[in-house]
C-alpha cells in the first residue's frame, strides 16, 4: 500500500468554520493512525472573495486547536506550493491536455444566455444544467473568437448515457446517473481554475491517497472521477463524512448557530475541549469514553466507526464537556493563568483600556462598565429595550439590518463600521442616537456604555453576531415570513 496522505483544503473567503476543523481532525487522525501525512492546502482561486486575513485566521484557528499539519503554508514540503493562486502554470498546462484530447471545450455563452436557459429549464421542470451549445463549434470559429479576445470559460465533457459508480469508504457503492451531472466549468473567464479542476490536479500531484470530505461533495464526485480518467490517473479513495447538524437537523450554519472557531475562542472555550467535542461528532472511542485527547483519538482511530447519522452540534453538550476539562484538567493555578491569558489578551486589552480609562473614577468601575467585553450571556429581557421612539418591531429591524450590514464589512474597524451604520440609520429615517439604542443594549446590556461602534469593532463579528441574534430572540424573534419580508426590504437599501 502506498503511503497514506490526506488533505484539508479550506477557501480563505470567510471566518474559520468549525466544519473545517471537524474534517481536518478526521483527516489528520486517519493519516497519522496509518503513519501517513496530513496536508493543508489553501484553495484561493476566488480572487474576489479570498483574503490574506481569512487565510491567516484559518491557520491561526487550526493551530489554536492543536491541528498541526505535516505539509502546507509555513511547513513546506516537496509537493508545494500549497496555495492554488501560486500554481497557475500547473493548471494552464493541464487544461491544455484536456483541450487537445477533446475532453474539455471552450464555451462562449454569455451570462444572459445562461440565465435564460436556466429560466426555461425551470419553467419546463427539466434537469438544470448546461445544454452543450458550444460543444460543436468549428475550430475556425473558436480561433476567430479567441483572436477577438472574446470572454469564455472552459467546460468538461460529460457522458450522455450511463451511470458513474464509485466506492465510498463509509457508504459502499454509490451510483449517480451521468444525466444528473452538469458540464462543469473547469477554468473561469478570469483564467482561474474552479474548485473541481484544481482539486483533482492538486490531489494527484500531491499524491493524496484518501479524500475525506463532507457528504455535500458526493454529487460532485463523478466529475472528479471523470477528470482522473481523462488524465489517465488513478483516483484516490473517497470517504464522505456526515455533515454537522443543528439541533433541528438542518445543516450547521451561522444563521442558526455560532459556526466560527473564533467565536468559541472568544467565548473562553478550551481548545482541547472543542477538539474533543468535534471528535465525538459521529465517532466513538472503542472504550466508550467521551473525554479523550487528540493523541488518544489518533491511537484508537478507526474510520469505520463513523456513524452516517448527521451528528448534532449541541452547545449544551459542548458546555458540559468544556466544564469537565476545566474541573478535571486544570489546577487552580493553571485555571488562573489560562483565564488571565484569555480575559486579558494584550491585543484586546490595548483596545479596551482607552475606552474605559476616559469613563471610570475607580478601578472598581471597570467591571460594571466594561465587563461585557468578556461576558457570555448578558441576561437581557424585553424590558431592557423599552424606548420612547423605538418599539420592539423597529428594534428587531435595526438589529437584523445591522447584522446583515456588519457581515458585509470586509475588515472590522471603526472606520469601516461607522459609515455603514450611519447609512443604515439614514435609510431607516432614524436619528443616530435612537438607531444606536437597541445596539447599545444588545452589545453591552446597557443604554449608556463605551462607544457601541468601538465595542463592536473590538468584540469582532463572531461575538457581535451572537449578541445581535440573542437580542432579536429576546424581542420575540423573526418568523420565516418576516425573514423574507426583511430580506426584501434590506435588498432595496
């Protein structure tokens, strides 16, 4: 058997997700249990959304959890570079191979045509997908379009009949009809590869033996297997893990649950407890023990013990496990030291101190004025939001619209946040003082506190999002019908 090599390939386009850590954990345990390598690759082909900050946040979060990698950024190996943006020449040479073999073709269809095609397919209730319009273009036509620098993409050919069958480590034989598979874009109009193309090329060139990923990729696997066949390469072993779920069985998402690793770090969870909890997601130790270390999980790891039932990410169970770690693993001195490192992080403290210093008369005032910076649940009630000009309905609109605005802010700072909130207040035709009132309550628990905009910038999007959602729930929440109405109104701003 060749050396086992697994990988995790996050896209640096947002907050580090607990789902990324979950998949990384199982990849790392499988590789190391078999004496193999765990590779971290950054899939940054989305030039519009990928950021250096997001990449660094991902790396820092995985390191905080203890999920080190054997190869990847900062730990270079023989298969680098490990950022897809640095591998453009590799993709260019490989797409030419497919074009020359007729396994891929250039598509010059406009966005308007594709939109009309999809609308018609929906009207006809037929399988959505590309209709092969550019498959039969003559070489002369293609050459003239290229000479005119006409914008285009490169798509892959898909068999017209039959099924694709493959073996999944957890699910056995999986069969998907080719009629359900679209002619996937491989190279975008900006020349960058899509996930599907770069993923296959990189996995092969990096000698990845096992692809362990979320079950949302099952329907894409035929495209990947077909690309391996087009290149005459052996495909890796596939294993599709069950997705993390909310308590209501829906897919774990930031709309219903905190999903950012940064949130759990900011809330004071121990990294070893969070990692342990992720290990419990659909997998059990042979002994049945619920509390175990990364080393113990690796030593006892057997991927066949993974359950296909969607594991429920239950905050209450995580709280129980985190408390167990605090009580059983930390001495009084260690507790004090780790609490101090968390509560008085130098970078965060340096931001908070100037705000508090201007408002306190005694050090004993600090807790009442600034305690919300290190608090969890603020213990709010609907009565806290009582205001002469803002009723509960308007408060909910302010909080929800502010949340959506803040989620669009690329970098959390006062300079970026303030104009967005001021603009929103103007659009709602509210005085800024009235507009900010429910935000003060939601963020600090008080009508008067440190600058709410500065406070939001310091707390960050993870804690801010959680507090705004909590405040909305205190005010009665938002029904699905109300949600759709608010989304339409927000889009018009």
